[in-house]
C-alpha cells in the first residue's frame, strides 16, 4: 500500500512537533469513531470529567482508556491507518497503542484547555511518543488545538496542570528521576513570544503531535457545533515505564514495572514488529 505519510511530512513533524494531515481517514472510520464517542458520552467511565466555567453553559467532557469496552475504538486503533501513521511519524519500527482520549467541547463551552505538555502527565520516558488528534466535527481554527512550534525540542519538562483549576499537579514524592520540571511559561506563550501552529480541521483530517510539544486550546465558540475529538496516544522504540513525582494520568502501568519496555496486554503492539 502507498505510504500514508510522506518523507516531507515526517521531516516537518520532526522539526515542528505538530503537523496536520488532510483526509487520511475515510468517512467509514470517522463514522465509527463518532459512534464510539457517543457510547462513551452515554456511559462515561470512572476517569471522566465534565468541566464548565459557569452553570448552564456548555461543558468540556473528557474520558480515557475505554477501548477495551468500546469496540469502535479498538477497531480504530488496530485496523485504521492511525497506528501506521504513528509509527512513521515516530520513525519507529513499531507502534504500541497506549490509550485513547475522548475530548468533547459542547457548543458555547468557554472552558479552555490550559497550555500543557502531555508526556509529563504520563508514566512514560523516551522520545517516541505521539498523539493523533482526530475530530469527527468540523473544527474552526479558533476552536482548534494550538501548538508551540518546535517546543518538543526544548529539552524541558513542564509541570502537568489540572484542567479544572489550571494549577500545577501537587508534588507527592521525590520520583523526579533526575528531571527538573518547570512551570509552563503561560505569559510568554500568550504574549506571542513563540510561534504558534494551529489548523482548522474537517472530519477525515488529523493532527499528529509529539508528547513533549506544548499545546492548548480555546473554548468552543460555535453556537451549534460540538467539538468531538478522539485523540489516540502511541509509543514506539525506546519508551519505558517511568516514575513521576505525582499521580500519573492515566493512572495505569499495564502490569509493568519501572524501566520496563512499554508493551503489554494493556499497551498492545498495533503496527510493525518489536
């Protein structure tokens, strides 16, 4: 089969830490994911959150790690082009499916997604970590996720922040493992010190971004459209289970011990060979 991504895409992703890929998922895949999201919204798990700034306003729903009970998500992870896209973007000979994350901003949701870096939340070390952010609704540029260009190459770890309060995760132990965690430079980002990347998206498009890339999003300004997104998380060669000085998110180690290669029944191989 033809390469789903080009060498130019891989090079651009490597340089910028985020890239939009147009029309890579068929209407069938988009519809399947839409069904899965609907099931998840109707039957949220213990991990789900619903955040609204004010009573009676649109809310920001998120939930994760439900692919084992939502067949549509499992099908997408193992049979859509996603795993192969992840593998090529990571320049890895394999792609392990880490988990899926549903993000739904209802019309009129003012709740913003605070600037953050995903990998600091995860119990995962190694540089081959990506997300594939795939909307099933049209997303305007203003409601789309925004990335600090090249921030995956800063070589810096940042404190994870609670989405509800936007405050840093509390440090609970000294498992920083030699890492220094910095405060997210919110003022520098907001004042325009760094170049930002963002794209309007149609169903079928996706944005691939690196686990270390700083990103955030505004609310959903649309009065009529939901902003339903499935973000799938992937890891590749050299990734291991790691300690963090806080409760990790997702709080799942997949039966593995610290330092173990990131692959198990919970984190299964989805593309390529180990």
